């Protein structure tokens, strides 16, 4: 019986990986559609295969051509998305811990020293129960009071506590007198509580929408423009390295909801905190059009060095995870605010399309580590 259970588990993992690979291939085709890609020479492709083939999946030539063409950097060290999600991230990060550690209601407890950096929380849903912002359990009558106590004509963010990939179920809440509006649609108090219970399954976080500083707001004041940072803790030295950063922002006419789901545009950020002179869209369309890249007062990201240092401090607290994704913003009081830390399904394609190979100088050590270390359980329950 034990033998058959093990076989069944392996079959399920294989099917699960195939689903991820299929979804990554669809995404890659969407990015490549309509583009003229440059080919790479045989030597680069052979080295690319030498790096990643030992992990059990043939690396895609299309991905390599796509990454080299859009980034403008020819290298065998680009890592295909399917190999990253099914082989590399599960080896570097222990996924048995990832779902709990990635719960947005967990951050202020676990990262207590940095709790003031996170958005203020008014209501939480944890394990099927309602809690206030200070983690005190509350009855439905108290939930009513908390919701009715929200300020009029002020935006709040409602999102699932555990998974918000591609902006799924992230909504803007507004109160106007006795009525509430979810993404502009009117609901009564009773309906809002039903949504929290039935749609969000009492697994949510209702928090302030942070007012961004003038520099971030200059791209689009209606959207919350964020800085995304990808970090790696070395398997040989345990030193934390900030490998990539980019600014994700909305175009001037874009709605907040469309921006949440599509991300609109991204501009790379170099090690000195300066923006690249080009932007790319969700599907890798590259442009230097000033209407898109936006003419701003300075190309230097405010508080960037502070974000780097904070990232290293916070990253050291995640002992079970070597790759992390951070979402930052600078608020209207010129303070760095941390929106969330991502430990699983971390977005990595756009980092490469903008800045080159994901692991850069650490590519060989990562590839070698993943060849000799078993991956953790890698179920992407929300992957789509």
C-alpha cells in the first residue's frame, strides 16, 4: 500500500508540474506574439542547456531568444519560467512553510519590529473568524461597527490574506454614509459582510490605501505605483543580494483595477536607484516613448538605498526561504512602506526582460544547488 501511495504522489506531482509548464508556455507565447526575435548562436544555447537540462526539463529555446531580444543582453544564464517554478524556487524555498508565512495577516506578528511599515489594518479574516486590526476576535455586531466607522469618501483596500496573484479579488472599498462601494458597485452593509464571509471565506485583510509621495504619484495618482525587489540569499555564504528591482506603474489614463490585473508598465532600477530609460508592458513590449516612460522631476527613486538595507534586514528573518519578492512604496510623509513580502510563485520574468539573467553572478551556484538538493512540496494551489 505504501508503494502505491508513493507512486500516486509522484503521478500527482508530475501532473501538477505539467499544468505549470503549460501555463508558462501560454504566457511565453503571449509575450512573443508579434515580435521579431533575434536568434542566439549555438554556443550560447549549448551552455544554456548545460545549466538547466540537468534539472529534468529541456530549457526552451523560444524563451532564451525572447529574453535576449527584449533585454538586449545575450547570455546562457537566463532561466526559463517553467524551470524556475517547478525546480528552482521549490529547492531554494521550503514550500511547506510558504503558504503560512505568506499570509498577509502574519506579517505584523512575525516581523514585529517592522510592523509600522505595513498598511494600517482595520479588519481581518483569519481561519474563518473576524478580528480587528490588533488581532482581537470580534463578533458580527463589532464587525458592523468597524465597517461603519470607516471614514467617508476614503479608499480602503480589501484583498485575500493568502493569494493575490495578478490582482485577483483585490478591491477598492469606499464608504458613503450608510452605503459601501466595492470597485464602484454599490452594496449595503449586510451584503458587504456576506461578501467577506462567502467570497473571501473570512480569509482577508481590510487595510488603508496608502497615499503615495509626489514622486510615485507623478506616474499616476489614481493607482498605487510600487517598487518590486527580488532578492537571493546565497547557498554558499548566506549573504542576501538584491538582484533586481523595477517600478511598476500605471499609465496616466489607466484605471486602478486594470493596473492591478495587468501591471501596465515597468521600468528597471539600477544599483544606484536610477530608472532605466525604457519601459516594458505586461507582455514585454518595449518603449522609450516619453508618454509612457513619463517625464518626472528625477530619475532617482526616493529612499531606494533605505529599501535595500531594509530588504536585507527583513530577508534575514525568513530562514526557510532563499528567494523573496518585496513590494515597497514611499508614502506622502516620505516614509518607506512595505506592502508585502512574497515567498512563493514570485514573479521573475519581467525582472529578466528588463535587467538580464535572474541570478546573474550566482547562476552557477544556484544551478548546482538545485541539481543536488531535493525540491520541497511544490503545489501551486492558486496557480493560473
